[in-house]
């Protein structure tokens, strides 16, 4: 692999310096049937909890729920706006999310590792009723921050 250009390295330095511990970024969206269909099509996640109304209706969920990674992907939207290249991601799925739910995802910068030029960010997602449905975190480095600071 060839070395990055000096201009690119400067961009990485500027991105790293522009972010600070405690900064928060928020993304909100309402999940649709189309979102679920596209996600299942791309991932091949054919879990009956996500696509079989009868199966899911007989379960403790009482209806289909959306794939957990679809909810977690909200953090990748924020990360993408930071030009963030993740080196690690972890998630805990706390409550089900259903089609029609409006989820608010908040990413908070928790640690800034000067030596390794990386950040650790916490992820929290809550539904329209304020119920936490997902929490987790990711580690990595930004390359091109395109979010309002």
C-alpha cells in the first residue's frame, strides 16, 4: 500500500483536532416497511421475527420487529458524516423496534486518544416514547467531518 498524500494527512489532523470529548451528534428517523425490505434484501437477514407476521404474532413481541442492525446503522449514519472509519463496534439491543417507530440516535464522544489518534464514542437510541432501545459504542478515527459543530 502506498503512503497517503500530505494533503490527506493534513485533512486527518484537522478532522481529529476538530472533535472534542463531550460533543454530541443526533440523528432521528422513522422506520418504514421499505427500510426493512431493503435491509433484509441487502443483508439476507431472513429471520422470521422480521418478515413473518404469523410467527412474530405468536411470539412475545406480538408483531414483526425490525432487525437490530438496522437500528444500529443509525450510528453509522452519524459516523459517515464524520468520515469516521470504525475499528470496533459493539451494541446491546434492549427493546424491540417496530415499523413506524421514530428512533433518535445520539452519538457522544467519550474519549480522545491522542497517542493512537482515535476516538471512542457512545451510542444511545431511544424510541418516540423515550424508551432506550439500543446502546453501544464504537472506536476509530475521523477523516472528513461534515457535521455542524
